[in-house]
C-alpha cells in the first residue's frame, strides 16, 4: 500500500515538472485544428451490413483540440464525421490524437485511435477507428498553420472492417507562434 502512494507522488511530481518546463518553453500550450479529407477505400466484405466496394469515395471532417506538452509532443481529442459515398455509411469517431513534430522540422506525424459509431437510418453499431497521418507544414503565419497530409485509416465495426487511404488538409490555430 505504501509503494502505491510513492508511485502516485512520483507521477504527480513528474507531471508538475513537465508543466513547469512546458510553460517556460515557446511552442507549448493549447491548439485547435480543423481537418478535411478525401480518399478511397480498399473495400471489405461483411455478411451483416452493406458492402463498401473497393475504390469507394470516403470523406472526413474532424475537429481536434489538444495540448502541446513540449515543442515536439502533444495530445488531443478528435471528433467529427467520416462518410462513404456508396452505400452511404456515416461514422462518428471520438479519438485520442498523439502528435510528434521532430525538432527543427516542418514534418508532422500523428496517430489516432478510439471508439466510433456507425450511424445510418437502418444501422447503429459501435466500432473502432485507427489512423496514422504524415504531413508537411506548408504555411506557418503567426498562430496559423496549414498542413497537407496523407494517411491510412482502419475502420472496424461489429462484424465489418474497412481500410482507406486519405488525403487531408489540416488548418491549425496555436496559442503561441
């Protein structure tokens, strides 16, 4: 029992030191992002739901709110909507966003994972969404950044699964330049 209290105090101290260190560094703090994307799916087979054909159009619109702990690392929460044109499937994800920007680089790598809902008139299913994106910070003006990205998404729900390649455009607002 005593050991768990020591671990708890060590974790609290580490978080406090990280917060103090982050406050003193430029480039840390709250950020928000609006992201739109278009892509195509690899398709899947599912005997309990409509089949998403290969090469089907997929679109995404997401909003992310995050906190940059260091100039390199940040965490955030992403939600939005992902839609497939044929057969008209719509997903609502809620994902944890992990982001890494290598020092003195304009490249961005982010990974997301979390639950999602498949919402349609005749279908309502829970599922999982995982994503990885790589982008390049094309424009940086004050607190605004524009980053085109390419990514891979894995959508899993009940008895179905779908893979997609996405091309995204991210516009972020940072609290510090």
